C-alpha cells in the first residue's frame, strides 16, 4: 500500500534549518569573495600608484608623494580610508623657480592636497582601502624631484634634499612597506629599490617567500619575516 503521509512539523522545521544554514554559508562565501577582490584591487592599484609617482617625479622635477586620508566619503555614500599620489608644488607664490629650501612649499608639508588643493600641481585618483586592509605603511612614501629616489617622509625632505645622512635614514628598505589584512590573507610587501625608486609587489604566501620551497628567493623570504 502506498503511504500518503505528509511531512511532520519536525521534518519541516529541519528542512527550514538546513536551507537557512546553506543560505548563510552562501552569503559568507559571497562576502568573502567580494572582500578578497577589494583587497587585491587596492593592493594592485597602490603598486601602480607608486610606479606612476616615481615616473612623474622624474619627468616633472617635482616631488610626488603617496598619502592616506581617513574617513573620506565615496560616490556610493560610504566612508573609506583612501590613498592617492600628489605632485607637490615647489615654488612659493610669485616665484618662477625653486630651491631646496622651498620644495615642497613649507605650508604644504603637514597638510594634504585634499584639504589644501593649492599645494598640488596634479593629484591621482582615489584608491579606496577596504576595512580589512591596513595600508598606513605607504603613507608618506615620496619620490624626490628629478631622481625618483624614494624616502618615507611626508615632507619629501623639504629643506634637506642634499642632506645625504637624512636621505639615508629616510630611505625605505624591503620591510618598510607592508600591507596587512584582518581577513586572514597573507601580508603583501611593496618592495622599493632604494636607488632607483622602482617598486614591485611581493605576496608573502608566494613561492618566492616560502623558505621551504627550493625555488624561493632569499631576499623575498627576509622581507616577509615578521
């Protein structure tokens, strides 16, 4: 005989619970994927911004720095920390040339061009930093006028461009610029060559940074060490 028994209340509740769990896992996976893409995009754009900043500092003979501003309203109405490069003016108003003592302008050392647009000749696009990413280490990376040499000083060695000792102290090393993530993603290093300013990104979970991999690179392993 065929049974026409329907589902009991307990069975129905169990089905609802299973569907709810599966839906929750799907949402978590989707959010994780979106967050990962945002982290990857921000990291890649910061690397590109460093290359562009160096190029401009050489071509225009002006210092170009990368700054991070907190709590900036975006077109979608949300607030993010954002990074961008700024090409700083060197001449004081009324001047047609500049010296080491006026590059960048003294009044522009402790402000960004977001609050004082007159300090900049040109600014790059905003790079939103996702909440799960810490990019503060790149704040103040500056490429010096003409040479493109990198320093980690927001004032771009204003008044001390010829000070060899000051420049040496401010030059970033392989460990200086680390992007950390609270999502569980491995850190990424921005490796900036101290003489040329050329930069590249190094993921600390890559083969190059894995000391146990026969194809590792000692420099990359050292850079990713805590």
